[in-house]
């Protein structure tokens, strides 16, 4: 963490628009791998900066207030699906959430329905793999002897577009965490599964 | 070579059947409300509608079993729909608590609407069964005076009042969710489609609630006036004097 560029200074970013808001992050903390860990909420206060996303805010907290805070980010652009978390009650991507759209008190919790790694980090990959294996969401070939040199049959562009739309699912897990039935029933496949299944069926 | 077991398809078929029975029942409830509210056009209008379903205009005499048959079909759809919908209900207090907490956190109208659909659906298990059984076993007691007597003198109005709200909320939410689920009326902007559907849904719910309350009040008024002659059949004005 220490070798990454520091997040923009909040005070420097307090522009002519007025003094920066004080943001209070109430973060649900727990490390299930630590027997001594008890789920609790920590409160971190930072100054809001112009254009601040939760990605920037959480990095600032980790770099200046608590280096042990666990959360996931990779792309910072809403593509990798790593930063899904519950923000003020609703699951969404932290990197796509601007703090200016939130009140000064922000509650953060890990996505429910997934295995908790620590704090705001959950193992969505394990869930997605389990779902995929259970529903067999891959292209099932009935042809025993596939001739790899054969020219593929052309696909209707409209069908290709529809498959592409379904295949855009980044498996962030927000739809599963936002689904009341998936919360109540662990075996419920959820919306991400529909997308995966339909994609596989469409391709087949 | 080992035979691979196919992933079962019956959950999808059951879901389709739940949607289908719900759609049929929801649309039936709207049509039903129009027939029942014919009382607002006058007793003769309601009498005419009631006789129509008894085949009076086709066979020259009322065949009450036709109504019983129709109610039996609706009752069957209702039972099938209820049995399938039970799969979605919270199955324990723990699940109920999880959903309540989820709903309070999400603060999303559609999440809240699903909860109210479950609550009203649960209420309809009992209320709709009472109504359907009476309609199936006493189809001869449907008419301007007969229905008004049932509403007022037989003390059915409290049940009908609560059931009106339960049906309109349950059916309205159900049809709205069906439209979302199966992509009916979907436009290029999913959020705009959802907003339009939701507005349309609330407008329809308001319309049918107003129509339903006005209709119930009309039956209550007739029921109060007709209470001294409880049990008497209605004879339309255009037949008065000609019938024995």
C-alpha cells in the first residue's frame, strides 16, 4: 500500500466551492480468520475532496488512519467488480460512488451472501464459481468430435449483440446482495446466474 | 463413460406457471371489478350482468352451475397460484427477519413492494377462500338485492373492504413485477421504463380502489334499505308487472 501514490489531499481539493465537508465513515469491521475478532463498527473522519469517490476515501483512510482496513479494488473504473460493498444500506460499486452524492455519515458494510474475507472484502469468486458449476453455465457441446479447423457458422449480429449485453456482467455480486430472496435462501441462484445461464444457452 | 445428470428444469417451469396463474388471476380481478361495479349504473344493469353469466340470454333461464363452474376454475387457479407462491414466502422467522432488515436497509420501493405482496397474498389465502366458496356454493345469491343483502345483512362488508385493498395491492404489484420480470413494455432505458410502469401501476391501483370503494358503498346503501326484505330476489324494472 505504501508504494502507491497518495490520494489527493482533501484540504488542497477544498476548492472555491466552500469549506470541505467532514465525512464520517462508519465501517463494519471483522476478521473471521482471527479468533479474537468481534464484529464492530469503526468510525473514520476525513475531509471531503472534489470529485472524491469511495475508492479515494477508503484509500485515504487506509493510508492515514488505519492501515489494517481491508477492502478490494483493482480497476477503479467499474469493470473488475471487486469493490462491491453495502453503502448506506444498498450494495453498489465503491469506485463508481461519488461522496458528494452521499450524506456526511456513510455506513459501509461488506456484501452479504458471500464469504467474508475481512472487513469490506468478500469472496465473490467462490460464490460465482459454485453457481457456475451448479448450473453448468458453459457451452455444452453435443458434438463429440469437434473439428477445430472447421470454419465457424456465422452468427446473426443481433444475437451477438444480445449475448454481448448479457456477457457484460462483471460479477461484482451487487445484484445477489440486493436480492431479498438470495439473502433469505442460500441456494437461490440470483440475477447474475440468470445472465450467465442465458449467455451460455444463447451461445449454444 | 459416466452419464452426466442434467440440471433440473422444473423450477423454471414452476416459476412460469406461477407467473401464468398470477397473470390470469390479476386480469380476472380487473374484469371482475368492472362487472361488480355495474351496480353503480343501476340495479337493472347489475341484474343484466349477473344473468349473463348464468347463461340467461342463451338458454332463456338462469343456469347457476355455469357460475359455479367459473368460480371453480378461478378457485383452482387461486389454489395453484398460492401453492406455487408459497415457495417464495419466508419459511421461518429467521428468514422473515433477514428480509425485514434487508428491506429497511435497501429503502427501495420494489423491495418494499415485494414484502407487501407477500403480506397481502398471505391475507388472501383466507379472505379469498371464504368469498370463492360462497360464490361457488350459492351462485343463485348474486344480484342487486341478493349481493347487497350478503354485503350488509350477512356482514360480509368488513371482509370485502379489507379484501379490496389486499387484492388491488397484491394484483397491482404482481402485474407490475411480471412486466419487469418478463420485459414487457421494455424500452431502451430500463430505469425510465421502470418509472413509467410504476406510475401506471399506482394509477391503476388508485382507480380500482376508488371504483371498489364506491361499489361497496353502493351495495351497503342498498343492503341497509333492503334489510327489512332480506332474501327477496330483485326483479328488474323492465320485467316488473310481467313476471309472477
